[in-house]
């Protein structure tokens, strides 16, 4: 074994020096050094398998094990990123990829809201008592199922002359209120997701009843020009909160081979990221609702803004889909490479055992 160590010690020392340099600054390494690091790592894994079968030298085994582990982390694990780089990556593609990974839950959440919207719309359109029950009119709001067309138009156009300070306070209220609603819908998902489903349907019914009230008065275009510019990111965020609530409920009801605590912990990591991303959408929606909705912008211009918003979010999610598929393909390649290395190590171990058997004969 002393001869084996003497022959290979220079390569181990070289690998150790390359690992030390890479840990200081991986970007400063030349392509030749990176290639040499990869080559020496593979050779050292073979040496480790041979040492493990030929000797009981725990110190040598520990040294080679630590050396190969350090090299592996540099070759295969993603490099550390600064907090600013991590934030920018999350904004550019991380959030969109998270949505794509959990698309089934979000699609279910959207379907529940849509079902509620259709149900609330037709109930309110053909049953005035149902409209009053859903809208829950109060004296401070003139938008009731019995309101006239003039009253509804006046309500849609109110607030346009509010000063910037008033609009800022209104945006703050909207953001905190909508964030509270979203987190509530998500957090109640741990109760088997039943309250989350009820909330998504109920929110849809409110929107449907509101649309039916204005449709009855014949002011559809101005209504949707009033809702959609801020409604696309706002309703989208609520759908994401609801979808994450369904994810938490599934983690509790059907944890699979994991314990419920572990399953809920894994789902909770996605939930925390969703709060950040969807919270950003609600912040944008609050700005649009306070400043753009309460502006003197014409109805066609508002609809153009809404169309641009829809195109942006569609492209954003599509970009996340493309990046997620690419990451999955890279992951499969890494898995195939890992399997290949595992088979190579097994082959080397088997060959070392055969050599030992021949020597003992």
C-alpha cells in the first residue's frame, strides 16, 4: 500500500491545490485547470474505492473521502450566490418556475374561482335576492343590486381627483388587505384544504355578482376597463395563494412515504416563496388600482393596459416553463452522469477485490 500511496500522492496534492484555489475564486480558474480538476476527481474516486478494499487505514480513507467530496461539491453543486443575485434570479425566473412546478394546484384554484364566478354571475342575474345576499349592501356603498346606471357609473369614476397622498394611503390599505386575504386562503390549506376551496369559490361568486350587477345596467366595457388593469395581477396572486393552500392540504392529507411533518415542511418551503412572489404581484396591483384606476385614462386606454398586463404575465409564466424544462433536462443529464460514475466505482471496487483474491491465492 505504501507504493500505491507514493505513486498517487502527487495527484492528490495537485487535486488538493486545485480545490483550494477553486474555493477562493472558481471564476479565476482557467479551462485547463477546471478540466484537470474534473480528471483528478475521477481518478481519486477510483483510488478511494481501491483503498477502501485493500486497507483498513482509516486516516487515509478519511483523507481521500474528504478530498473527493470537496471536489464533487465544486464540480456538481451550484456555486454560492449573493443575496442580490438570488433575489434577481427569483424575480427573473425563480418565481415563474415555482408556478410551473405546482401548476396543477394553481389550475385547480383558478377553476374553483371561475366556477364561483359563473355561479355568482347567473344567480345574481336571475335572482335579485341572491344578488343582495352575495353583495351584502351597506349604507356607505351605493353599489347595490338595486343601484341605477348613473349611480354605478359615478362610483366607477370616483376618486379620480384624489391627491397623491390619498392615493398612496389607499394603495397601502389595498396591499395589506389583499395580502391578508391571500395568506388566510393559503394558511387555511392545512385544514385539508377545505376552507381554501370554499374561499376561492366565494371570492369568485363575489366577482360574478359584481359583474352581473353592472351587466344588468349595461356598462360592461367600463366595468372591465375599471377591473382588469389591476385585477389581472391581483386575481392572479389570489389564485396562487389558493393553489398553495391546496398544496399544503395535499401535503397533510396525502403525505405519501413521508411523515406529515416532513411533507408539510417541504410544501411550506414553496409556500414561503409564493408569499414573496404573490406579495409582489399584490403590491403592483395596489399601485395600479390606486393610481391608474383612479385616473382620467379613457376606457380604450385602460383596456390596452389590461391587454399588455395579460401578455406580460403570460410571457412571464411561459419563460418559467421553458427554464423549468431546461433545468429538468440538465438534472436528468446529471443523474445519468452520476449513475455512470457509480457504475465505474463499482467496477473498480470489483476489480480491486478480484486482484486481492488472486494475490491471496
